[in-house]
C-alpha cells in the first residue's frame, strides 16, 4: 500500500506543476480560463471474482445501472455476467449472475440503459451469427433477443436509449478457412424490446474501393479476404446528437463512420501512422537493452485503437482512441514477426544503419510482414498456397514464416499500436496524441517495473511488444470539464487527462492500484491488487451511490472489479 500512496502523490505533484497550461471553465476557445478542476482518484472498494481466476478474464467489460446501483461485469471465465451490488461502494457484493451459456457460447460485452441490460453473446461457432439478449435490470428476467452478425464483440446504447449498436467483429477461424464479414448491427428499440428490429450495416459497398483505401493507409491483408471480410469492428462511440457513430477497426488501423438513421457505413477513415523518429514520439523498443531506453527509432507505429469514446466540445463531437495495437496470429497463418527476423532492402536507408536489427535495438520489436515490402513478395498466403518450404514434411504456419524470412525484403518497419491515446475530430483528423508520455510517466513513477507485464512483477518485458498497451478508455464530465481515463493493460493503472479542449489536453494523474512487491505465488493468489484493466465505466456524481463521481474498472488478469472515488479539488488562478 505504501507504494500506491507514493505513486499517487507523485502524480498529483505533476498535475499541480502543470496548471498554467490548462484550460479554464470557459472551455470554448482554447484560451486559459479563470478556474479549473483538479481531480484525484482514490480506491474505494473492490470485488474479487470467485474461484481460480488469475489470468482467466474473470472481470472484463463493466456497465453501471444507476437505478439499482449495480455493476454488470463480463466474466469470460464463467461465461456469465456477474451482477454486483454497489450501494455500499466500499463493499461490492455479488447478487446474481446472468448465464450466457443458456443463450450461446459466451458473453463479450454488456451495456445498461434505463431498465434494460443488453448482452452481446457469440455463437458456439464463432464464425456464425451471434445475438444480443435483453434483460430487465431489476429482476434480471430475459425480456427479448435479436440476431446480429458474427462474433458480436461490443454493445452500446445510443445516448437517448432508442437504439443499440453492436460491433460484429467477424474474426476468422484459427485455420483461416472461414472468414466472415465484419459488420455493425443497429437495433431499433423505439417500439419496445418485443418489437425490436435489426439493421446490419456491412462493408461490401467498399469492396470496389479497396485499392484506393489501401493506398490511403487502410490495412486489408487477410489471406484471400475481401475488404468486407477483412474489416473487424471492435468498439463503437456515438456522436453527441445520436446521428452518427464511429467504429474502431483495430487490425485495419482505421475507423468507420456509421450513419445510424440510414443504417449504413458511410466512410472508412485510415488513421495513418505514428512516426517514432520524431521528437515527442519516442519509445522503448527492446526488452534486451538493459534498462529504460526511450528514444527515437526509424519505425512507423500503427494506431490500431481498441476502445473508443466520444464527447462534445463547442457543439462538435470528438472521439478518443486507446491505441493498443493488435496482430493477426493464428494457427493457420500469421503476420507477426520480430524485426530482427526480417531482411532489409540492401539498397534502402534502413540497411545502412549499423546494428539496427540487433536485439538491443529494433531486433526484438514485433512488426507486421504485410507492410513495408520492397521486393514484391506476398506474405498474405496460406500454407497450402506456399507448400512445404522448410522441408519438415508439414504444410503449416511455419512455412509462412519461412517464406517471409527468406523471400521478403523490407524498406519500412511498422510496430503494433502507438503506446498513446489520441483525439480525433468527427471528420477523422487527429487533433492530439499523447506521444511518448505514457512510457515517460511510468518510467518516472515505477522505474523498477517499467513496461512490466500484467501476470508477473517484472521489469521491461513488454518493450518489444506494445509497451504499456493502452486498451480501455472512458470519458466523464466533472464540474463542466471533460476528463479521459485510459487503462494500461500490461503494466496496469489508470492515466487521467483533462481533455475539455481536445487540442490542449493536460495530464492529471497516474494511479496504479497494484502491489509490485509481492511474490509470484502471492500475485497469482490474488494478493497484488488490480492486474490488467480491461473495461472502464465512468459514474457521474448524480448517478453515484456516494454522491461523488466514480470510476469502475474491470481487471481481466486479477479478476477484480474496483471502484475509484473521484475527489474534486477546486483551484482558482490569480
């Protein structure tokens, strides 16, 4: 506990020192205001899921029901939605469960509006259509269901509660023999659950535009996949006027724009690439460099957002992305390689950099085989297309690896994720990115566990992958100002920013409710606090059981659901 207090104190000090750059409560023109709100997160209470839950995803997505003061928590281990009573937030208590196996294979997401709980449930065959099942939030009785697309991964209500939006991820099978189309389902509840209708928006209309979109930066790379098959909707954020939504296409490094009323995908916006050679965009690229080494490298980072959240400023909608990154690495095909295993174009600029691909430099950093190619090879081929290249008499994913490592040359290197959060305009223009700040803050506050993993107390074993791995994001309004909360999946903890002015966010706090001092055995026994924040839910003061704003966090590795009180400190400028 002493460690957690120390982290908190340091984070608050950083906030106080940065006050001069913050916007005031005018929040309209980017100019400094007359006052501002300082907030401080403090742990109130936590619930530990039952059973042997370490690293079993027993607490993932979290949704809050203000009328009953309950949390609905996706428990992937048990294939249930755990229902927690938080009337006393210091002592969350499990009341009941919703059994997803009675409706399908597993629940992936949950959302609450009014007296309705919406649960996204995948089919036994993940490539088949799933469904959304509705329950009464008080008695938990089932009140309806609708069929949606393949692998419904995220469900959310529009701000008025009239519609439910579902991100149907449509992942391929492990052997990549079946690859369903990704889609977004729109469930219309305006005539009640019993009369609900479903419109599913797909990407087939963009198949003819694939070449132009790829040129613009869209990733379409699955073996034999059309553009519509390759799109994998991950997360959804709704505009402030409920007319549009933005859909994170993580693996594709893009966001899709959805016209809710029309039930159509109207645009696909490639997010571009983060240039890690530019000052402010540094990263630690290796777990074999014997220390913290945050510096510039000739690498392009793919933003690849997981969670996405939206808010309003000056009457316009902006959305925030947690730039986690993700690769396709299946039993039957893979794109993920170490940079050191690739061959650089001998005539290119990268090949001229001495020792660039040594392990202590870029050699360990994970990259994609499908981009930056200089010699025309085709890594998007299945083993059956390649044949037994490595001579082991098996035709499998190892032949894909052999082909890439021996036949392909590269002049540009791409890493997964941007190790940051970004703010985007409704038109898809990036107005802010946190750069290298996540790694710099964690390096300062927890240097002995910098870029550690979520399943062990270690030092620097994730720099070669996606670093702190920002995954979850939630936004909330406190005293007229908007704050963003970003969960770091690997090292853990919550980053807090004042994002009232989307062009001038300010770092507020980093709080990590994790004990890095315990043994591995104690960590696995649930004695290390929160590990692997997966889902965040902001609770406003008006909706809170305590009368104060709160943040609920589902932690997939520790299986804990933790409530943070958000304490408000008013400061007035001279």
